[in-house]
C-alpha cells in the first residue's frame, strides 16, 4: 500500500472527526457586525483549540483591529505543516457565515448540526466550513501517518469574507508579507456537485448603494411632493437594462453576460399614505472582465442623471464593494497540480471556469498571486437548510491531501 492509499484509508476511517468539527464550528456563529454579530473570535478560538488538541500546533495570528466587536479584533489564523520544500501551498477558507435568514424556512435549528441521509444540515456547514474541515482532515491524515507533504502547507482561516474581506484577506495583503509569487493558493469556497470545475477567474464585482432624495408629501396630494420611491424604481429598471447594453458574452462564466440586479431595499416611510422623500436601494453588479468598473461607473452615473432630469430627484451614490481581478493562468502550477488531484481522486476530467460570485481569491489575483477556487459542493450556500454531504467531506479531503503530496 503506497502513502496516498494510506492517507485515503485514514480519511475514510476517521471521517467522524470531520463531522464533529463541523458540529463544533456551527455551534459558534461567526457573524460580522454588519449582520448583527460579534465577529469570528469565539469560533476561531474553538478552531484553534481543536487544532492544537489534534497535533497541529504551529499556529499564528494576524488579527485585524475592529472596535465594533467585543474582542477588539477580527481573527486571521495560519496553521503551518512543514513540507519537503519551502514552497508554500496555501489552502484558504473563511471563518464567517451569513445569517440564518428566516428560521421558519429551516427544517432544523440553523446553528446546530443535524446529520440525516448522509448530509449535515446547518448554517455554514458548506460555506465555508467544508473547505476548512477538509483542509484540516488532509493535514491530520499526513500527521497521523507521519508523512511529510511535498509543499509546506499553510492552512489560512480568514475573517470577514461574507461582507467584503476588509478585515480578512485584504488586511493581510496590505499589512503582512505572507505570500510569494510562486506560492500555490487554493480557496475551497465554491464548486459543483461533481468537483469537476476549477475556477480561475471572476467577474468584476460592484455593490452600489443609491440614495434617492425627493420631497415628502401626503399621499392624497402627490403633486406637492417628489416621490423618491417612484424615482428609485425607475432607476432600478434603467440600471438593470445595462444587462442588454453591455452585450458581450463569455462562455467561461455562467451566466455568460454581465448582470445588474437590484437587491436590498431600506425602509422609507412607515405609513401607506405618505409620499416618501427619501429612498435607498442597492445593486449587486457582476461584470464581465472585458468591461472596466470605471466604464460601468460612467454608465450608472448617466442613468442617475437621466432619472434625475425626468423625476426632479437627486442621488447620492456610494459603493459597498468594488473588486476587479485578472485571471489565474491555466498553465500555472496550482492549476496543474489540482487538475491532477481531481483526476486521481474523482476519476473525471476537470473543467476550467470563471464565476460570477466573489471569493477571497480575487484580492490575491489583483495583488499578483495565482489563486484558484475549487470544491465538491452541492452549492446550498446562503440558503435555508444549507447542507454538506459527508461523502463530499471525504472526497474533498482526499483531493486536498493529494495536492499537498504533489500527487506523489
């Protein structure tokens, strides 16, 4: 039996360790202050204690200050397993989760893992605890069997991914010299049910906050006011129409086009019979890389000017998030090694893709580092009854272990 067969056997035999870690992490909600939470410190502490108890003791913090949370920091933790070479393999997952949403839509308690029919149900079990747990399981297998990885493995657990990464990967890139240009970086934070897609590119991301300013009036005399809500609706339709105006298609992505979707809306007036003088809406824009964000900003400004002229309102425009990133080359080492691991473990031919969703990989690509996103996911993230398959925990752990071994 060769070393990799031993590793696979260990993972299969000890998969309950992964299940127990999922239960531990889910029970400690890690919500950003923007989502009404207290950050990730409690969850990071639980994870750190688990790692140390299981023999992974080379742990180092790179915490970002944040006075809004009780701990005063947003934790970023690195666990290191020394390899045969000094070249680093980073496997980066995030500690934070999104809120449960409407709990009545859940069949189980969101923050208590329930195991049923080969699935683990709970908020965060797939996004992104599956990636964290599988990277840990792969490392535990190597440690238990006293097999040294080919690369020096760096398990990175970051804060703040769900609301912008200011206190997570962006903080690390700006304030710490952690990465080298020849590092391999994998983010297990998105994929497909087969595990066949390796993401090397993302659409440019622009989250807009649009405040409409009109004049409040009584609902019976609308001509005495300027209906900010009505103007917001007109603006929403006009910006959404940019999906047709920016007509380029790219089959690397699904959907193949740029998207401009109105999403969140803040409350305006509390009663039905008042014309609102102010209104606030948000847009989630996912833009093909062939269009720059500056080009999109000019088009959005034109939409605002046209609606302002027609409805007599003014607008205050701000950006909640803006990300542009280049693609990771298909020929680079991390893509090649990951492709080999997918073939070896899953017995299928991987596909290279781009995505519309934003991941922490984009920040690294922008900074000049080659990063890819891969996971064996059913893609239940952010949904009620989020789950991960126990079989996916097994398969993903094996793939990541194979990468650690450089498919040896």
